[in-house]
C-alpha cells in the first residue's frame, strides 16, 4: 500500500475551508464564515487527535 504524506489531510482542509471562507467573506456573510471556520477547526482537531 502507498503511504499517505503526513500532512495530506491538512492540505485538503486548508484548500477546502480556505476557499469557502474567502467566498463567505466576499459575500459579507459572517455567519457562514464562522460556520466554515468552526468546521475546519473541528476536522483538523479530529485529524490530529487520531494520529
């Protein structure tokens, strides 16, 4: 089996939530920005916790 790079999940989270946050800030939708920021933090916490 191929071994995944150590921070591949981190890169996916940064890209996905970064784009979502930029879009939310551009639309001035602070609730959506807060939602994506909290989801991103939760996923990162879960990702680092399992390793």
